């Protein structure tokens, strides 16, 4: 299993063809950590445009700059689709803010259940 | 609810109140539990951050808008300069031609007088020869006079554009503005097209003479630039006015290629032009629209019956029955029966002498060399039917003389007429705008003087009857 890690996030290239990015408990995502996460995911996928499952359950904050960056058109070339896994009330707030306040350049959805998220990512092109 | 939660909620409330006071940098504390209370705090923080970003964007937009307004003002200024350039070249041309023939005519007169003097000295002439010489001198002087009158007309026309920057509105005769502007624009169209004026009698419109003159001139110059070169006999520009209900309509049309329907709205955009890059600034029509809108008017583009462009400007008429301001006095002439007594105040000695020479045939003339001398004279002698006073004089100007007279000799105020060459100080300009005294523009024309004398005589007669 191919994996990688940044300062506050771990990454695994799942053999089913997607990258799982899991944020550390209490992560505050600023623009630098957002850039690092995108770069690591893309490298892990062999610089291919693959679906991504982001486990946001441990997140504590996401800055406006990070939201702007992750919603930029640059993401079109990096990710095929993004499933955001949320659970804690804070991650629900952050996740909803992220997808409701910005128009997302790639198909993006929130999930409370990991299996449903993976099924959606691997299903017909969303 | 336990005390710890209360305390966290209180902290969140504090942050919320700070945000409500537009402190969008305030943040609610988020704990490590990532529970509902932390979610509320996070939500508030995210909202504050979004608001902060929106405020910053709005500030940036406001700054960009201010910069845009400054740029627009610069463009308008550039357009005015371009208009001044058009006017200057027109005026230079209009003055140079008659100035040339004035000089030639004077040279002829000089030469003939010299010949006459030589013949007289040598006693070598016949009466017929002398008559012939004098006829030549008369003719040359008549030509010179005509040339100077032409120059004087051009200078008078220029007054239309003298206050192009001013915003003062007055009731005015749109047809007069059209005639004057077309004369000034003459050099721009004469070699390219025939210009036809079709002006219907109109009630006055409320407007700024200089601005509306700029509108007419821009439209005529545009029309001239639109028609093909080297075909002046067949190319046409028509400027017409007509009454349409409570509005006056000005139409300028030409026989050029016209403006495609798809481009008609765009012609009013700054820098939009269908002309080659070396012709015009592309600002003319956008300025014209700006001026027309400032006059509560409308402007439209259509196709001309000559095949070219047809620009229609619609302006509202004056709301009251105001008389148009033309800058001319009533038509009348002096009488020979009762000699009037007039005081002329000016710091230009040549003008004083010329006025005395011209007027002293029919009236008694007293001269004052400048404002100071006039005030001193008026202290002990106020028996004048008319006071002709220059506005622009050193030390004591016309305004100061007027003020002195209104204080010490108020009976003379109605008989006060200002002479002005157009170069006014801000103080004088304010005074004239405020007090609206009678004004005669320099160069002083014989007709204007005759009108003034007639008026002064009528008033003198009325005063005598009242006594």
C-alpha cells in the first residue's frame, strides 16, 4: 500500500483507485496545509486525476484562503471527484461551509458514512 | 446546562457581539471536544472570516471604482483638450485669412498714399489722377475694414467656447449656438462636404452655451471626418433644428458610410471609433452624450436619408418664457437732437481715443484712464447718461468702479455698461454672473455702440419727462 504524510494529514493510495486523505484530530487547515495536501495527493496518484476521499472528521478549522484554493479551477486537473467524510458537529459545519459557499470545480459531496462515500466515488462518473 | 458550557457559550457570545460591531477579526474560542458548542463557535468564526473577506473585496471594489472615476475625469479632460484643439485650428484659419488681406490692403493704401504724396510734392498730377489714387486708397481701406470685421466676428464666436468648463445654464437660442459652432467648424468640413443649415424657429432651451457649442461642433466635425475625401461637391452635411412638443431637436446627418446598426450603441463608448487611428480621439461622441445627458436630453443614432449617419439630440425647452441671452443689445441708433454725455473708462489709451473719435460726432465724451481716475472723476461729476467701463483693469478694476458707483452714485448704476474682452478674473466672473449687468463684448462694434446710445437716449428722455 502506497502512503504518504504531511504535517497534519495522512494519505493512502487505495488499491481500488482512489486516494484516502485523513486529517489529524484537531487539524486547522490553512492555505499551506491545503496546498501540501493537494500536492501530496496528486503525487501519490502518480500525477493522475483520481477520486479522493477526504476524512474531515478530525478537522477543527479551515481558513478562507484554504477554501478559496480548494475551490479553484486548478482542482479540475487534480481530482476526478471529492467525497468529504464528516461526523463531528465541527466537521459538519466546516464541510457544509466548504461546499455551500463556493461553487466546486469537481463533483463534491458530504457523507456521514465511509462505505457510502467510497461507493459514490467508485460508481458511475458523478 | 453546566457551568463549563455556560462559560464557553459566554465566550462565543462575546465574539458574536464583537462581530456585530463589525469587528470581523473577532473569533470565538474552539475547544478540543469538537462538540456542538465548538461547532457553533467554528460556524461563527467561518462566517466572520467570510464577512471580513467580503468587506475587503468591497473596499477593493470601491478603490477600483474611485480609480475608474479618476480615469474617466482624465478622459473627459482629454476630450475637452481635443475640442480646444479643433477650435484653435479653426480659429487660426479663420483669423489668418482676413488678417492676410487686411495687411495687403493696408500695404496698398500705404503705397497709394505714398504715390499721392510724391505727386503732390512734385505738383505733377491731374485732378483725375488724384481721384483715381484716392479711390484706390478708399477701396483698400474698405477691404481692410471688412477683414477686421471678419476677425471681430470670429473673436465673437469664440466667446461661445470661452466658458466650456463652466456649468452655468441659461436660456439660449439653440439656432445661434448652431450657427456659431458651424462657422468655427468651417475649416473641418469646407474641403470635404457642403454644409446645409435648416433651422426652424425655436423657443429658448436651457443650456450651457459652451457645452452645447461643443456638442454641435463635435457632431459636425465627426460628420466631416466620416464623408469621403476629395468629393466635396457631392458630399453633404445637414444640420437642422425643429420643435417637437416641449422639446427642441437638433439633427446632424451626413452622406458618409453610416454606422452599422450593431455598432450604434457602441459609438458612445469612450475610445470607440470607426475612423482610422490618426483621425480623432474616439472620445467625441462619448463626451457629446455626457453633455446631452447633463442637459436632461437624449441622443440617438440612426441612418441618414443621405445614406450616412444621423445623430439626433433632443433637448428640453425652457420651462418659463425666458428671453434667450444673445449678448447683443437692442437694435436702435443715436439721435442728433439731444447730445448725450458719456463716460468711458478703460486702461487702453488707443481704445479710449478710438471710441472718442467715433462717438464724439454725436455725443459728448469724457475719458477716464483706468478705474482710479474714473472714481476720482465721479466724485465731483456724475452727470452722465452712460458709463462704459472696462472690466479688466489694473489696480482698480471695473467691478471696483461699479461697487464705488453703487455706493456713492447709485443713480448711475442703471446707466453702467461693462466692456469685456473675455479674459476675466474669477472675482469678475462671479460678479458678472451674480449681478448680470449689461455687457458689450470687445472688439466693440459700431452697431453695439449705436444700440447703447439709442438706449441711453430713450432713458435720458424718460428721466427728463419724469422730472
